[in-house]
C-alpha cells in the first residue's frame, strides 16, 4: 500500500510517525527493548501528547534477527498466528554504548543508531540492508484529536528496507507476474483469479533477495509489499493495525536463506514415491462413468503409457451437492468395486474435494445444527450463491468441525481412495464470526492452512507418515508442509504455459518444495502442438498431471504423436526416479525446492537473474521448455560443460543457444561433475532403485570431488557413491559392496583397477562391486 505523494509529501488524509531517536533501552538476555519517540525530546514538555513506538529485537535462531514494532500494545490480540518453530532460548548477543545498540546472531547483526533510530543489517561486517530516518513508520488516516479512537480510522505499520544497486527481489508466493518482483505492488490476499492476472492463490509474506537474505513478515492477514515502487530504492511492507513483526533471515546464499526460512515455518513433507508418476484426471465438466474411466486407464496401458494415479474431479459427486462426499450412484453404482478394479491395475486413486457445503448437501443441515459452518455476525449461517447455490463454509477453527470433516473423508479412505485434491480455500469471507473468535481478516489467508492441515493429518493417520499427499491449490506461509501444490486454472496456450512456470518458480522461491500444473492447460482445449510441448515440460516437473476443464486430456484425442510424446517422457521420468527421489528427500530436509529458478542455483551469473522460461530440476538437470509453435528452443547454459541427456551432445556454458527441437525432444542438460542415478524401471516410479542401478558419470573435471546418495522409498540412504579426480585418476568409493554399473558419458577409460569394462559408443561402462575402485582416463578424455 502506498502512503506517500512523491518523496516529500504524504497522500491526503494520512499522517506518518517515524522514530526520531532512541530514548530508553532495556537490555535483557533474550531481548532488547527500545523506546522511540516520534519527535525529538528537547524539553520535558515534549514528552506529552506524542506518539511513541516500541521496538523489540530478538534472535530466535542462528543468523536470524526478529524485529517487532508496536504502537498501542493494549489492542486485543486475536488469532490466528503462524505456527513457527521457535526455540525457548535464543542466539542473541547484545551490546550498547552511547551512540548505538547492537544485536548479533551468528554472522548477522543489526545496529540501531541512537540519534536517528535508523537500522543497519550487516553480514560479517558487510552492510546488506538498512533503514533511513523515515523508513519505519506508524501511519494513520484522517482523525480529529481525541476522536481518533472512536472514529475507528485506519492505522498501519510500515517498514522500508534499502535495495542496493543491482539488488533483485523474488518470492512472495505463486505470482504470475514477472519473476523479479522489483517494480511490483503485491498484496498478500488469496484470490481465485486464474493464472493470467495479478491475483494469486498462494500469497506468502516472504521475499528473497539476490544479496543472500530473506524477510518474513509474521502476519497472517493482508500484507502489502511495494517492491521498488513507492520508493524505488526500498522494499516496503505494511500491515494494518498497531503492530509489525518480521524476521530478517541471513544466508549468506539464497539457498541458505530458504533453508533457514523453512527451519522457521516448516519443511516440505516428503511425498510418497508413487506420486511422482503420471496422474490422469476425468477433467472438470466432462461426462464420465466407470466405463469412461476404465476406457481411459486401459487406453493408456494399451498404448504403453505408464499411468500411476487416476483422479476423479468434481462430478464424482452429484451436481448441486458439493461437498457431500457421496459417489453419484447414477454413474457410479458400485464405487468400492470400481476402486478395487482400478487398484488391480496398479493405480492409486485421488478424488476432488473442497471446504464448502452446498445447501443441497446432506451435510448442510448437520453442519448448521452442530455449529460447524461459518456464521454471520447476527448468528445466521454465512451463505452465498457463488460456485454452489446456497454454499456455506466449514469452520476449521472448531475442533469438532475438523473432526466431523475428517470423519466424512475417512469413509472414502476406507473405501479405497488414497489422496485428495483439496481445491479452493481462497474465497473466504471476512464478514463472519469464527468459533474461536479469530480475526476474520487474518483468517482469510490462513483458512487454507487449517483446511489442508486437517486433510493432511487425516492422511498421515490413515496411511502413515511419508504416505500422505494432497493436490492443493491455495496456500499461505507454512503450507509447504502439506504438499503437493498445483498452479491453478490456466488457459491452454503458450502464454498460459509460460505464466504457469513463472508462478511455479515464484512459489518455490517462497519455501515450497514441490509443484505441479495442468498439462495441456485447464480452460478450453489446446492445440496438439501446445499439448505435446506442455507434456514434455509437465513430465519434467516434480509432479505431473493431465487435467482440463471441458475436454478430456488423454493424448490420443490430440494425435498419434501426442501418445508417443507422453509415453516417452513418462518412461524417462520413471527411469530418473533414483535421482528425482533423492532430490525430493533433500528438499524435505532442507527446504531447497526440486524445481528451482536459475538464479537460486547460479546467483552470481547475471544472465540468470531474470530467467523464467527454464529451470533447474534438482542440483544437476537443466530443463528449458519450448514455448512456440515454430519448435524453436531458446535457452542459456551457465558456466561449465553441459551434456544433453537425450543425445549426449556436449555444449559449453556461459552461452545462449537457439535451435530446432522436435516434439520428442526438449533441452535437457546435465551439468559437469554429476553422478546421475538412472533406474531400471520404465513402468512405474516406485520400485527398488538399487536394482540394476546405472550411475551415469558426466564430465568429471580436474580436482573435482563429487558424490551422490541414492535413497529407498522410505527416505533412507541405501548407497552413497563418491568420485575424486586427480589428474587422469578417478577414485570411486561405494558406501557398501554393491553391484553397480557406471556409465562414463563421453569419457573414455584407459585402465581400471577392478571391475569389468565395456564400450558403448562414446561411453565407457564399468561394472564394479568393490567398495573402492580406481580408473584412469585416456589422454584425449582428460581434455574434455
């Protein structure tokens, strides 16, 4: 929200009160409290009829400093609050002298100047952000003397942090605007706005700077960010009310800042291995029954496309009855039998749900009588006719309502359903009363957290930890604990495909580890050209789903080549699962996403700062989808030597490339010094990753040390392979004796100390079982 009229003036109707000096300080072991008048105190009379702000500085964890600012602390604190992982004892060191107050946490410190109350954030002595005399402010609207409180005029807290030359800001949730947020005004307010507007399903009040730090605004309601807009050298954030609370999170790298942010708000849970396979949906408004469903499943199998999950969208329930969680008996007279028949074909099953109860639903009267639905302030059940006629909303602040909602879903799980698509959660009213008296404005974004948490915890209870997964559309901070999230309703063209990727990369820069999207687009029906390009992109995303609105998304409705494309990339993804699942495990432990913007991996490469049409899939794979009907691929390879996974072609980095790609190809490159675990199974994503494991070795450079760990489906490390190269010698170490095939891609070996060596074109294949093996490169190979 913008309050100023240019640099010198405030907008009409607003007054700004900024700290003028540090007047009192209170130094405690875990907290520094600073009293700051908003005018200079020259005489005792100046202490009357003024505005004071109280600043509290703490260090709740290493490399993190928390700043809390309050005007009137007597305002009743109504929830909700984010669930944060805060230690009982902090990591703070504090000192004070006549000119400053300094708080340190690890290599991060903040210094408050007593004369001006400006703040300077430093990392190991280097200034990374600072505030000027007017940057922190309490702002209130029009008022007349003492009538202010009675008039109920708006009040805000604002902070502005400096942006240095070349500093760029990322994150803030799944936004479909430009990846770099500089120049944008963004309100954290969840809306169902599709993927082609400024609105977002997933607003996260956390941003990441390319200077290697992040800022998390600890406010569940609406937070307004002005990214180099109101003041072009400032990142501004403001909230309504009398308090502002934020965490300044050091890296020093962007990845490390993400790790610390997810230490605070929660790590992404590890989805089960089967979820990484191909999902197929009935689509939204299409006609379908069991015969249709089985024809899709059998059609995929007949065409050699390994399908892993089948999803029933809205109309598995009767129209006007959403949600009643009852199968529509007119088209599904034997749901338990049908689910059993689907499972016999090796598939898991997902069904669509939402947190709304239509008036025709069998649950409406039950929920109304028991007080499980949101109410208006006069006690009426809140209803409207958007989406479903007479729609009400479940009140998840009521523990009994959560239990009731879970019990209805539990019946479906006992029937054979494996997971839920938790749709909606954005259209949450604010003119309501919650069971626990939560602030309805603060609950607007937070509602989705309670909704998805309720469903996820039920799945963990019924299926066990590590076996729960959602397909969620809405989110707020902390929602990454309940994966997976998909990108919402997009159109079916290249522009929407580009928007989807941009939104996904923005989301994964905000603490979310896994992400998906509707292959082929949701609204309308794409051309075969777009569908085939989107299929390659979708099957090189962390999660892959074919889903649409008014038409089916099975590939044969497009053309025969679409079948070939979906089959090829589904099988490729299954073979990549030893690598992908290792990356997923790492994501669950660190918070660094599987799909990541190039700048996250190559922050110092200026060519990567704005790249939003390609991405890294884990540490080692670079993916660059094709976004045009001319079959023209345009992509950038960072420093190093890169090998095309599909063709074996080697290309030099720090270079842009433009080339033709047919539909069965995509720029998919492996960075040098990579050990890429390649599985033996093309038919499904969940299998024994050690069985007939192939480790592809890509261009090990002089003096390089690299290793790769392979995990079981339980997230347990089962094999670690380490390579160290000195001159021509490469030393291979296994964590245990294991039959392993190593394929040295484009590198020839002249001598081995153990194992069996064979030649396959340009590659050398070495089969070993010893824990330590040494091999030697040919002279020509050394120059690669």
